[in-house]
C-alpha cells in the first residue's frame, strides 16, 4: 500500500492530465466550429448568367408615326370654331383650343389622337381636351403659362385676359406660341382686350397667327394691331359666327375687313406651312370650316 502522501501526488497528477485532455478536446472543437459555420453561412454562389436579348413579338412593337408631307413643313387642319390641329414633319400632333362636345355643332373628329393639347381658357367652347383619343399632355390655361417643352416642341403661354378688366369679369386667357418645323405658330385664344407692349414683346414675332376675328371684344383695328405688333406673315381667321355656332356671341367672317391686304382662299380645311415659302407681307389665309 502506497503511503498517503505519495497517493495524494498520484491523484493530483491524474486530475491535471484529465483537465489538459478536456482542454485539448475543447480547442479541437473550437477550431472545427468556425469552419463548419463558415460552410453553412457562406455557400458558393452560382456564377451570374449574362443577359440575353429577347426579341419582342410583332404585336408588341409600336408602329412608327409616318412622316407627313416630308420636306415640306407643318401641316394644319381646321376643325371649325377655334379648333386647329397641327402635325409636324416628324409626326408630333398638337391640338389647340378644341371645343367641348355640345358647345358648338361642329363634330369632334372620332378617335382623334394628339400628343399635346393647348387650351387658352376654360371657356366651354375652347376646353374640350377630354375628347381626344389616348393620353395626350394637356396644358389648360394657367398651367401652360411660361416656357414649356413637350415631345421635343418648345412653346410658351403668355398671360392675358378674357375681358378688358384684367380678368375680373371672365378670368384669364393664355396666348400660346408654339415652335414647329422652323415656324412660330400663335393662337390668341379667347383674348378680350388689345395686346399691350409687354404682352406683344412676350409673344414675339410669329409666322402663322390664328386670329379670332369674331370675338366682340376686339375691333377690326384691334385685330390688325395684333397682326402688326407680332409681324405675322400668315393670318388664319378663326372663331367667327357660322350656322354651327350661331348660339354664341360672335361676329361673322364677312365683318372682318381685309384692309387691302392680300388673301388666299384654300379649297379645303387643310394647309401645309413651310418656312421656305413665307409671304413677304401679312397675307390672310382662309381655311374652310367643316
């Protein structure tokens, strides 16, 4: 039998060996765990597949807009009353002051599309933008004031009034100036007073002026003052009394005095304007209302 002191030393040595063995196992486990955890949380990602161009189906491809009168100029169609419709050589379509259904007896063209609609005021016979087919950009009176651009076409809305009291009676009116195919088109809308110097300067020189010759607030002299101030080359009479709008307070076209100016009668409601063929002096162009 071992002495008690020696037996005590043997027990201490055995315990120390057991503890070291346990620590060694723990170190081994700790070294393995990060590798196992890494393998679980960071799996190898598949290589990305490069994008492949998928051809569109024939029915999904939009039909390109055809060129209208290529090499000639901007095409204008008169639908009656104050409503004019412009199409650029690249196919951009602009409706200006379309009438609302029921305000006049002119028919609104069925399924007529437009890219831009310019409305001078909320007068019922000038604000029919909702009748266009599709989703055109519509600029209604005050929302069109200032410099704008839509579908690549620059245009400007100039603040004027529907009456001679700065709009206190009938509200405001936007005179629109649109640039298309190197031409400047202007529609006076529902202008109710003579243009002053500030307004004329803001409008600037125009090539084609849609002149509301039947508005009772503008005398024949007021109309020609506008032509002279804006240095218009083509003058297209609009907004005059006919059998299809005789319920409105308008003067007939026969009361518009030409004051000895040259004029041209078009056998139809359409005309193509070109920057290369502008007249040298103001010339009245009569388009037939439908």
